């Protein structure tokens, strides 16, 4: 929703600041008036000192409570901005995309932060349902900025590029521009305005990324740049989607000349994919033991129909219990289930969006 700014709004800010300063000024005036104008404040007796101490205690308490109220108000505003940024960066996916059931979750390792360096997106295009799951080196706001650059490019490229390899090249160029801009800003700020960006040392930042395409015939096409492979869930089992060596992460290394997507079979109706960042499998408990993701996933789908929300809830619950509710790295989870068999008449996008027929 777009909000139209009122002309009267700029005048409210000085008024609000004046009101914010009014209460501390009033408390200070009370203390000064008591000290200078009250005869009792001039006496040295025990009773007079007790009264003076009580007066200044009340004044100090009032000031502390006022400062606390102001800080809480500022904190609520900051959290509101952070939540808005999170909605724009990692907007919650709808429960169904292109005939797939979808569930996703993420949280930042930085205490008090709503967003971090993990990214995901699910988009239905005329080329199929395209998915991105990635992890920026580090965490916090700096990593979130890089994640935003990659996601912004992905959301455009998936509609423009027919080949998944061309989507990856678009993302790689966008990441290079983003890192070059950061390198210039940081380097020129520290070294002076006369330095050329090309002379600055290369960036050490990188992004692991998994690109997944689920076509209308349910075939899976994957490009993996240093990211953990998804798990295929079903029949009480959780097995990696592929076991081949992935490409290097994006950023430090150039992409190869040829980028053929790896075909990983079909996501048959009822099958489920679990995508994640390395903050899940590398999470440790107090004794240094890694989180047993494969075992937790197998237990989550044993004996019951697979539900994306249920799988997500089980993994998150076990992960937080394993780490004592304080994972050391950002975490992102994405669950995709093929519901096209039961939703075939409604699996495609609206007319005019180039939906693939579902066999």
C-alpha cells in the first residue's frame, strides 16, 4: 500500500521533539525550583535532607521512566522497519506455487536482527517453477545487502531467461556489480578519493547458491554453486537429491563457459524436497555434535503423509532444541511438495502466463 505524505507532516516532527523534551525539562524545573525556592531545601537537619532526597529520587525516577519510554518507542519503530525490510527481502511464499505445496522459514544468527545472509525464493514462470536457495558469507545487515542484490536479480531473470544457466549468469553479474560497488565505497572511503576501484584488492565475499527448476512434466533441473544438496523425502527416507560435486561458490571464481543444468529425475506427485542452508547441518550442541538433519527428516516423514508445514515445524523444533535456541549461523529452510496430481486442473498460472500442461 502506498501512503501519500501529508504537507502537515513535516511540522509534526519539531512538535514531537518539543513534546519529548518537555517532560525532562519539567522534571528539571521541579528539582531546581525546589532547591532554590523551598526553605526546607536550605536546611541541614535530618528530616530536611530526607525530604530533599525523596524529591530528587522522584525526579530521577521520572527521568529514567521517560528515557525508557522513549527508547521503547524507538525500538518499536526500528523493529517495524526491520520487519518491513524482511518482508521485502524474504517475502513469505504463498502456500501453493505452480501446483507445489510450499513452506519456508528463516532466522538470523544476530541477536535482535530480523534478516540475515540466507535467501530463498519460489516463482512460477512460463519455464516452470524456479527456486533459489542461497547463503551469503557472514551474517547480519552486510550479508543481507548482498542477499538483496542476488534476490532482486533472480526475480527478474527467471522470467526473462529461458535457460537456467543464463539465469545463473545474470545473478553472477549482479553479484559482481554489488561487490565491486561495496569494494569501491569501502576502499575509497579509507584510501582517499584519488584511488581507482580496479586497484583495490578483490572481495573475499561469496555466495553459495542452488538454482532449481521444476518443469511442467515434473522433471528437476539443478545448478549448484557450492550449496548443500536438497533432500528428497518419501517412504520414511531422506536422501540427497544428487551426489555430484557442485560448482564453486559465486564471487571469487568465474563461471565455466558451459553451464548445463543437471537433470535429477522427476519430482513425482506426492514427493517432497527439503532445501536448506549450511547453518542447519553445521549447527552444534553444547558438546560440539552436529545436527543430525537426515535422521530428523526421516523421522518427520515416517508413517504419516508428508506435509510441508509439519516437516518445517519438526526440523525447526529439533534444531532449536539441539542448539539451545541459539544457532551460530543464519538458517533458511524451504519445503516443496508436488501436489499437481490432485490439483492438475488448477496447477498452472492464469491464462496468458504460459503455463505448461501437467501430464
